[in-house]
């Protein structure tokens, strides 16, 4: 079967409907306000000088807060539209053919029809005995997978269509991709079904990638302030620096977003570290956005949505079984 690799980025389709994400460009971060002006102020006495100083201080604070808000909104408006796209956009807006060499494998890739049939069978299955033969289960047990599948109609709506996305190789894994589009309640919901072969050559759907599994849950992380988490997110370069991550000479900043939460997180890693080099490889040729599985943790003094990135677990949402190394 002739296959093409899939570029893992999300790229806006040219000429799409309203709601296009603006280009982020270079956003200068706030470096503090010193209250300096371009002209001179004649002093008329201590009281006047004191009042004038207080006014400068007040306006400095207002401008500082406004600037921070603008920076946050700018990055949010740039990143989130890529994640929460309009239903009219098809898989062509998600993936474009790549040119990397296909990983050699002794197992033949399934055809388009076989890939679609495998995904349909996995999603429709409710027999717990069949789950190991249909899913790459990862850390989920049978009851968790069945609960997720049973709730799909209520959560995502009925399946509207399946779209074959050809082949891709990530993290040393041979994979086939299928986009599953649900009707949703208000707009279409999209999920990615990745198929990988087991040691016997049986192709199975990766459950954790399809469910976008995070551990602990988004609620525990954002409302109960869990200290550490494993996240499957979209990642894009960001420029928000403050608190323990205020020094942009020491930290690299990334925006982290997911279709499963409206919250935009910030993740940071040390400049010139091995991890920073690995993160940079997520964005070849000026790529703006990528999928990744990250391990993050809170840092004392950090904001509620600020995290240090401690490990790049996978360069996509499918995690290789032998992926144990901490970058």
C-alpha cells in the first residue's frame, strides 16, 4: 500500500470561514513600568509632587496589568482557535502529507478500508472480552474503556463520519491515522484514532490517544491544584513570563491547550537544556503548533496555570511502551 506520512501540526485551511487565528508574531513581554515620561514636570511643592508621584504610580500599575492581560489574550486568541476549530474544516486542515521516510516494518500496513473498519469495530464494541484484541489499552483497564465508549453519545454525539488520514511515524512507532468526527451538541467533535501493530502484527487502536487521557483529571489539576500531571495537549511557543518564570534568559515558555478544557496553561523548561532541545524539535520548519504528551509539575510561587515541564514523554499522543527515559 502506498502511504504518505502525516504532518502532526494543525494548520488553518486557506480561505476558511470566519474565526481564523491571527498570526502571533513577536509579542514583547512586560518588563515593568518605570513611570518615566518624555517631558519635564515643574514641581510646585511637596504636596503637588507627592500627588503627581502617586498618579504616576497608579497609572503604571494600570498599564502593567493591562499589558499582561493583552499578552494573555493575544496568545489565547492565537492558540485556542487551532484547537477549537469550526466544524466545516476537514481532516485536510489537520494534516498534510509529509516527506519523511517510512519506518521499515515486517508488518504490512492496513489499507484505507481496513483501517476504517478496525476503528469502527473498536468504537462500536461493548464486549469486554474483545477489548484487548481491538485496543492498545495503555494504562486503562477494561471498565474504564467501556465507560468512555458508553458515554460517547452523551459527550460527543453520534458519529458523523470517519476519514482516513494515511500513515505516520512518530517516536519510532509505525502508525495509521483515522479522524473520527462526531456530530456534537453544538458543533462537531473530532477525535484521532491511531492504529499501531503489536508484536504479532495485529493492528490496534490506541485508547489513550483517542481519549486524550490526562492523569490526574483536568478537574483535579485545575480545581484541586494537583502538583504533578501527565498531559496530552497541543503545544505552541508562548511569551508569558512572571513569578518564578519571570526570567526569559533562563526559561523557554510554551502555551498548552486541549479541546477538553477552556483553560490555557503555560509550560516552561530551562533554556539550553536537553529538554529544551527536544521541545524545539516539535516545531520544524517554523511550525507553530504540535501535539505532545508532557509531564508537568507546579513550582512554588507559580500561577494556577503555570507549570514546569519536566519530561517530554512523546512527540504525539501515542506513547511507546518502552518510553521511560526522562529528557
